[in-house]
């Protein structure tokens, strides 16, 4: 349902290089009934999906490690983050996307995933909705080394870690990625691993 208190006046494309950066001017009705004109920028990179693979028997999870430029320019001296496997939907439904990304990035071919929730990750400036999944894995599901797609410039290291070690890495500041923290905490709260 469209919010009747918002009226978009103008949308300008500021950048359409990698993804789309728009400047939107709109009026908004405030609580006191007065209307105010505001202007904000929104970055549209499409929607995405993320998954945390876990193995109940071994008590392990599969994570990835890769360079992330935005973190580097914001003080992460190595620019490297440890993350759950994720990717953009690219016109797929979220479930098909995350199965494809899992195989490309981790080398595991999974058939059954569980969607646990969806969330806006940075709603003040980014339009993306992220679909969160979990799935059990076993070593028999490993069909390639993973590492991502070379043509997409991906250089991903696959990590298999004890679940408890991954949780401790959050406390030590070694895992700083929000989507990964959310999924690790989800497994902890639900007592899955």
C-alpha cells in the first residue's frame, strides 16, 4: 500500500556506473499536518540473498573471506571480511539465487534451504532487501573448490570453522559483517548447531 503522505516530485540519476544512485525530491506530511520538501539519495543495487551453511554433526559452519573495498576505505586496514555466502538476485527468485551463489562461492551443491527472514540492511541509503537462509551441509555436497567467478572479479577463500569459534570471532571483532552476525546469532538462539 502506497503511503499517501509521500509525494515524489523529482528523481535524478546521479550515477549509473556499477549500480544506480538516485537523488529523490519529495514532500512528506509531518505529524503536525504540515508538508515539508526533502531530498535524499538512495543507492539501488538490487535485492540479495545470504546463507549460512551448518553441519550439526561436526558443529561447523561454512564462511567466506574476501576483500571489500568499502570497508577498506572506512578504516578496515586489510579490507578483508569474513562473511556468510551471499549474492544479488540477478532476476532469480531468492531460493534459486542462493543455491547458485552457494555453489559458485563455496563449492557446495545444496538442494534444500530454509528461509528464516528478510531485512533491509541499510534503509537510510540503500534500497536492498536481503533474504536470509540457512542450510545443512555435508562433505559429500562439495563438488568444486568454490572461490567465486573469475569473470566477476571474485577471489573468495572458503572457511570451515567450528560454530563456537565463529561466535567467539564476533566478540573479538574478527567477524564484523552484519548479515553474518545475524545468521550466526540466529543459529545460536534457535540452538540449531
